């Protein structure tokens, strides 16, 4: 079937259809309405509709939410008998799947792009290509969850390094100004890269980073997104400093080892969660002197949760 | 627009099978298409809605009246929408999504689309084809090729009914 995109329904499509259920009622809907319905299914279910009939074969390629959820495969990987070679086979299958889907995908806009699978830095070429694809399509929500919780911990040196250079490439500016949410797990993303996002994504509301080995400091200062409402950082063991100044931040969650916090003029901050667990000992990892210094800037704090 | 004082303005809508309906302007302007006509001053007489039949328009007007009577409470609106759509068969839903699109009513359109998606969720290909009257025009070889093309996808899709 030729890929065809009808932008609106002609009157002819509506008339003369009788009411029997044997008539293809859903097929009478124009493509854009069907794509709208498909984007409410899981991405896999949307792709699976390609087998219904030739009319449906390429409809899913216009869905703007690309959720590459490798959950089922991860469950296989987490089973007891899983070997390294089975893991690598599942990894290759996942990568092939994403590559294949992106080769067919047809929408110039990607609202949401989510990668959820156990992938290490040896897949950097593919992952880099996926990120370029998403960032070139006015992406709003980016999630890179390269989890290592299923097969076994990898360590920072095996984590994928986020390609900061890609963002700075001047000759090929990337349209990242629509980004509203960024979540990364088991990705080595640096403070520099995050600060680049913060300064170049005026709509950025939500930033969440966990298990980055390259994050040593994060400065959210004037020039950063004024839209930022939620910041979450967890288990970044090389992190030493988080500095937040002149920000509209509402919620800040931190979990990890003891670090320096510097908060100044954060008048909308109403929820703050600070906690950490090191080794087998539960202990408060908070500098109380520093805390007493910052409290005057947090007059409206509703929730302070130390765990 | 609605008069500043006095009785609320009523509009007359005409379906494509020539049925006439009276509806309060305050409810009808949930449709951006109708609102634009009102704002442009084209709503004086009868408003013809060429893409909506009488049965569907009656349903849409019930929705317009119901939802506009609820104050700004998103929870209550959602529960009204769920109840309103709960007894609609698929043919009606398909007509309503077309009408909502034509009338430019995003809240109704989103709710009906979500309802149709809900019907499709976790169902086998055979079930969806039967339910929606979709004719399979693939040859067995073509169908096998499409399944092979998306092998990884089909592995992960669970279905309630595989007949």
C-alpha cells in the first residue's frame, strides 16, 4: 500500500454508510483521527495494527509518541538462567527493533521519545543516532532509561556517555527548544550538558538524572529555564555540588551521598526531599550548618523530607 | 454573543438530514466551529451542520448541555464524559469522533478517541477485525510478511482473545 496521508475527511466519506456492524466503520475515519486513536494505545499495540489490513499498514508511522519499551524482554533478561550471550542477543534484537521502526517512522514531529532497555556504551552509535532523530523533530519529552537493574550492575565505565558535542554542533543546529521533560538513567551525562539543556530549552519543566558517573556539579543559575519546576537527582556518586539560584523551582529531590547544596532565591520551592543511603549504614547525609544558611531562602517550603 | 442581560440566547442547529435542534448558545459554543460562526455574526438564523446527522447531533447536544452544566471541576467533567460514553456502541462512537472533529470540540474528541482505543487495547488482530468490521485484504503471504517485519513488536503484544 502506498503511504498516504489525508489531512481531512471529505464529505463523501461520511455519507451512504449503513449502520450494520459488518461495515468497516473505523476504516471510514480519516487518517488523522485514526492516528490520534493509535497514539492512545501503547506504541507496540499501535505498530501491531499494521497487520489489520493494508489501510492500516503504515498508519502507526505517523504516531508522534515513540515509546520503545523493552519491558517484556527485560523480564527474560532478569530470569535466573539468563546468560551473557542471551543478554547480548536480546540487546541486538532491541536495537534492531528501534532502528527498524525509526526507518519507517514518518512524522516530522516527535512529542515523546523513550528508550527503556539494558544497553551499555557498546551500542553508542545506535543510541546516538536515535537521539539525533528525536532531537531533530521538536521533541517535548526525552527519556533515556538504559537500566542495569535487570541483568546486573555495570558500573559507570560501561554506561553510555551522553553525546554533549552533538548538542553544540553549530553547523547543524538541533531544535531542542520544545523540550519540556528530560529523564536519564544509567547514562553518563555531564553537568555541562544538563546546563546546556537548561539554557537552551525555555520550556523545560522537568529534569531527572539518576546514576550518571559524569555529573560532578550542576549549576542552575540565571539564564536557565524559568519554566523548571521539578529537579530530581539520584545516585550520582561523583556529584559534589548543586547550586540553584534565582529559579522558579517547585520541587527538588536528591538522593545520594553527602554533597554541597547552595540555594538562593528559590521562592517557589515548596517540596524538598533529601536522602541517601551509603553502604549498609543509614545516616543523615546533610550538612546542617549549610542547611541553616539556606533556610531563609525557602520561606514557603511546605514539605521537607529528610530520609 | 449572549445578551448581556435577560434570557440566554438560543441557537438553532440543522443536521444534514434536516432535523432542527434548539440549544443554548452557552452550551453550543463548546464547539469552536459554532463559536466562530457566532463571533462572525453568522449564527442569526439556522446553523447548518452539513457533516453531522440528526441522531449524532442529538447525542452531541446532550453532551454539550450536560458538560456545560458542570462547573469548572475537571474530575466531575471526566466522570460525566465516562458515563456519557459508557453505553455507546462502536458505530455511535465512530460517528461522534467525526462529528467532534468537524465541530472542533477537543474535549469530546479526546474522550471518544480514548474510548475507541480502550476497546482495541490488548485485543487480538482477529477480534479487532471482527469488532470493527475491518476486511483483511492481505494475501496470507503479505500478512506473514507484515508480521515478520514487526516480529519483535508482535512478541511483546499480549492479547485477551486470540481467535
